C-alpha cells in the first residue's frame, strides 16, 4: 500500500497571500496524483489531477506540480472561499486508493 | 452533468449490516470505462477508500474491509450499492459515492455524502 503524507497539518495564511502545500508518497506514483478541496459539511471537490492539470472550472490561482514522490499544491493569492482542508490522493497503484491526512488552511 | 446521490439509514445498530445506495443521474451507469466507488470519512478525520465496481461488474476492495463489504450495480435503476456487515462504532462516518472515468483516474464527481452512525 502506498502511504501518503501531507505537510504542514495546518497552514495559517492571510487573505491575498500565497499558500504552498506539500504531499509525499511512500513510493513513486508518477504523476498519478490528485488534489481535492473540502469545506465543512461538503464533499471533496476535485482541484487538480495528473499532478498539474486543473479540473474544469477551477480558478487559475490553483496550481499543482511534482512527480514521483514529491508534490506541491500552490494557491497564489488566497481568497476567503479557499480556507478549507486539502487532500492529496494517489491513483497509480491500487487497490487501495490512498489519501493523505489533509492540510487545513485557515485564516491568519 | 453527472450527479451522484447517496441514500440509506442514518442510524444502524452494532453488529448489523449497512446498505447504502448511490443513484446516478445525468449519465448511464453502465457506460464503458466508468468505475464507481465508495469512500468514507469518520467525523473530524480523513478519507478512506472502501471499494468500487467497474462498468463491467468487476469489484475491488480496500483489503482491511474486504471481508465485510459487497458492492453491486443495478443498471435498471442506474444505481450501485454498498453492503457492509458486522458494523462497529468505528464504522461511524460520512459515506460518499464517487465516479472515476478510467482505470487510472481520480474521483469526480462525488455525491454529497450521507452520515451513518453506528450505535445501539
């Protein structure tokens, strides 16, 4: 099973600032990695797939990078609606699909 | 636009079997290359993949849950279902259904989720 880790657990950012979230896989997942955003009481929403491709309707301030075992999600200028929990997920080697524990982005 | 909606009991007793249904609208559940899955999230915790079923009826499970889980499809109703047996309090979670569009693909879209509480 591929283990996913995320850092930091919590990121405190002021509106308008840049946020950088990290995700690491225990073995290479190539670029078969997705990022999701989850706000309280809602289902996860797909942001990024293929490590760097934005999903339909996702604003350009969200960008993903990385390959192999190291990945980054960057939010270039945080808006109020971006304060949420972000999860990475590998789909390179399954079962099982595995998710990271999440990074909570909150208001500084 | 493809939409998924979970339904089922909100409260189940320990040792009983949970049955959840996901109704798919805006698309054909038997369309080739679609994979349908279940993911859960205990209160305040992260996401855990439970298992899934392909358009051709092949099933896949998370190994720790495999012995307790059954997933099936009803193409006549455009639905797929999850059955999980021998429930304990540790199975209390929000249960989501979701679609993947290929063998190596992400989950999108997701249903809104349904909270299942296991308690006597």
